[in-house]
C-alpha cells in the first residue's frame, strides 16, 4: 500500500509556519498559486505570532 502524502495546502501552511519560526520574511513565499500562497501566508502569520510570543523576538 502506498503512503499518502499530505494535502499540498496543508504542506504550504506548515512550510510557512516553519519559515516564520526561522525568522524569514513573508516575501520569500515560494508559491505562485493563489490558494497555496494564501495557506503559506496563513501559516507564516501563525508562526510569526508564535515566534514573538515565545520571547524570541530579541533574535530578529
């Protein structure tokens, strides 16, 4: 039985979250597709919020 990949939009969201946690700008979004871009940016916003709430804003 083949292992099923996660939905592309879920992956985009997760990648955006990780990019924000690494301190990357939202301008580095790699997606051209509007739906994937929206998901990536949503994940980026959540990651940025977590990044600043965890007291990591001093590292920016």
